[in-house]
C-alpha cells in the first residue's frame, strides 16, 4: 500500500521517534550538568566521540551493547576533563566547551579513521508496527531500546531531582553555591560529577547515531545535534520531562527534509535540512528574555546571565 | 612591610620606572603564560603520538619542515594564515565587548558568496572598483550576519555563542542551496560553483612572493582594530562593556549600539576573509569555501587572548601547522585529523592556563608583592 502524501507526516512521526534519541540523551545529560550550575558546550564533541568509540568497539568485539557502554565511558572521561578544567579558578566554562568540541571531534576523526569503511553490528529494533500493512508505518514504528531507556531516564531524572538527596544537592549547588558551601558540600566536586554523568549520557546518545540510525560511522555523522541539545535544554526550562517532548519535536523537524525528499520534493533539500537549526533559533528567540531570568533556570548558570 | 628593596625608595623617584616596570611585567606575563601553555600542549600531543607508535620528534620535525623551513613552506603557511587572521578578528572584536562569538565560518561563507555574485556582475568594470565593491559587499553581508547574533543577545537575551553557531549551520545550508540551485553556473558539472568572476578581477599576488594580497588586508585590518580597541574612545567604551555591563550602563554608554558595532566589525572581517578566498584563490564560490577557517579563527583568537595584534603571529603558527598536514599524512601515514587533535589539545591547555594569570609573583607590580 502506498501512502502517497500521507507518507510525509508518517515519516515525520517515525523520524521523531528515531531521530530524537540522541537529542534526548544529550539534552538529559546537559540538563543534569546545567542543573549543577555549569554549561558544557562540548557535548557536540562528546557525541561524535561516543559515536566513533561505540562503533569501533562494536566492530572489534561484535557486541553493539558493549559499544554503547564504551561510548558512555568515553563521554564520561571527556565530561570529567571539562569538569576538572572548569574547577580551576577563573576558567570560563563556555570557552572550555568550545575547546572540548574541537578536541572531541578531532580525536574521534583521528581514532575513527580505520572504522569508516567496515560494517559493524548495530543495535536491534523492536517492531511495534507489524500489525500494519504499510511498510512506511511499519518502519515508523520500529523503536530502539535506547529510546525506551531514554524515556524512562527522563522520568527517573525528573523524579530524582524532586525526591532524592542527590537531586536536591545538585539543584542547590546550581542555584546558590554559597548556600551549598554553607551546608558543607564541595561545590566543585558535585559539578565535576554532574558534568561527567552528563558526558556519559551524551556519549550513549552518540553511540545511537553510529549503531542504530543512521547506523554507520563517518565524519559527517553529527551536524550540531550536540549543540542543538544545549539549546533544547533552555527551551525545556531545565525539566527532564520537557526535554523528552522537546527532543521529539526536534527529531520530527530533523526528519522533515528526508521525508519530503522521499515524496519527490528535492528542490529545497538543503533548506529543509536546515529546519532544526531554524527551529532551535526561533525557539530561543521566543523563549529568552533580556530583562528577567528564565523560569526554572539554575541561578549559577552563566548562559542565562 | 616586605623585605623588598624597591619599597624603601622615595615614592617620587620610583613612580615612572615602577609604572613602566608594571607594564613590562604585564606584557611578560601575557607572553610567557600562553607560550608555556603551548609548550605543555606540544608535550601532551607528543605523548599522544608516542602512544599510537609515532616518534614525536619526527612529527615536530615534519611540522617545521612543512610549515616554516623554506620559502615555499612559508608561502604556503602565509596563504593559509591570511583568512584565519581575519576570522580570528571575528572572535576577538566581539570579545572586547564580552561576547563569545563562534560563527565566523557562516559570515565567511556568505561573504564569499556575495563577493562572487558581485564580482560576476561587475565583469568588465575596472579591477579596482570591482574589488572594492566585492570587499564592501562581503563585509556588509558578514557583518550583518554576526550583528544579528549580537542583536539577539542584546534585545532578546539569546546566548550569542549558541546562536552564532546555529547561524553558521543555517548559512552553510543557504550557501549550498544557492550554489547548487539558483546561482549555479551550468558549466560547473562535478563541483557546483557560482559563475566565475573572471581572471581580470582576481586579487593578485604580493610582488616577489607567491602570497596573495589578502594577507595584507588581514594585517591592515588587525592593526586598525588594535588602534581602535586600544587608543580610541569607542574601543575604551567596548572594553568597559566587556568588563562590566552594569558599570557601562551607569556610565551612560549605549550598550546595545556598542555590542552591535563590535559584532558588525568582527563579522565584516570574516566576510572579507570569504571575499579573499573567492577573489584570490578559487575564482568563484563553491564548497571549498567551507574549509574550517572560521573554526581555526576561534582557536587563534583565544590563544592570542583576543588581542588583535597577537592574532597575527598565532594565525601564522596555526597556518603553518595546517600547511604541514599534507606532509604528515604522506610521510608518517597519519590521518588528516592529526592537526585537529593538536589544535584541540592546545585549545584546552590554553584555556586551563587562564587560571595562572596573577599567580606568579614575578609578573606582579612590586606594590602588590607584600
């Protein structure tokens, strides 16, 4: 059965589920980092590094899940690096993030050179659409386990920020380092841990790119998803659940270009592919304000001051 | 009181030498710390090379050979440094007003495209007029593009680092769309390009060297920016905004206008870099314009601590490392991302070294050594 023009919304919906997973993981990681009062712009570099290391390990060991784990660990170490350097006095976290973007992509391209050609085993999908007769619907409802884990993680983080001691400590450090210090917490230590954990999630998000969709490793794999996820966190008002919805929205925007191409509209190909960037920018223009702090913004965050 | 001899001198006689001494020490600090950081970065990169089984000394010898050993290598280096000098200003100028702009690549690409269109339209005009027109349009387009990020920051509170990079992605999409669509030269088959501007309008080479005049544009732009930032009221006002926005407002400065001016000037430098690449190297606008010069400029400006004059030697250094890339690939079988790794390590070490300023007593004015 051919869906014709209906294929566009179906593909966008499927794309929203498929493309949103890296956005989801990176934005949850960034959300955690920013809640502690630091911003890590280097998640773009961590994403690419995670994609490369995940693919490489999956190719060498034959186990994609091991690849996901190693991608997380690679992200964790880069996050740790960012956290430690930013703990030095008078070091600007935004600038270090830019440096990490460069270092992460550089290292990934360097070490990933041998993995551009070979085909690594990729992550399996769960077929939820087998009841449908249309192949488009079937492929739109192929859901990766990581997506489900990410959704569960959004719920868990949202709960943890409210209801656990850890969540409260992270939020306190992010809102007022003075208060945290007065309570006897080591501000830098909390922030380093939060940045490292955020790096882990971003690395896992990267492994999704290379191990599931698009499902190969090359140097053009990520084009700003990591950075868009940072903007997405601002849009989501630092709430993990909103991050989930925002990731779906961004995923859908990212799927628009290929979806239109599949029904034969090719003229504005590059412009359609720029939709996510335009959407990000439009959302930031609409939600930011020069005069007041954003609702829900951590008080210590430099990006909103 | 300290055991410091200088303190016992009569105050009057010590004023002038203490003041020059103070400046000397500050200058020495601004030189020694980044230089030391670069050395540390080279050691770290050397360890990395050793870990993957290459001799670090071989690597550095080849970088020297490829970038700085001969006249030919120097010309190659300067050719690469020319656009980077200009894109670094795109970071350095807004940084005076406290903004971190990383969208130079977008301004370069669109500036180059605009220059190519104007250059083609101006076929038959006198080269000088056409080149000035190309440079002006490129600067206006690039400047407006970055000023947009500055305006978003000032009027909407949108973080300029994120918005300028998003604008770069949008600029590249726009560039690709136009070059492969409406502005495509039907004759360019394998590599979509705009119509050529023609040999008559090309920017030539500096006499006696195989380096185009774009390098001189960059040097002049840097010197002008240095004077602007250091010796004019406008530059002083910019630095106040960068130091403390509230103080600037209290002093009655028009912060918005200053932010826009610094962004426009920075963007126009990057746009000019695009014009230079089109009018002196490629002859038309095509995908080769998206070569990462904008990103290299970010690194250069941060190493130079956003000082428009220091940008020049740093850009030459980075250009030289870039020029040696081919040699590294051929001789040592290293991937082309080797230079990116070195740049990334250098960037991180330089930023970490930011914490050292003011830590060494030898660089402090004597009065503060108590």
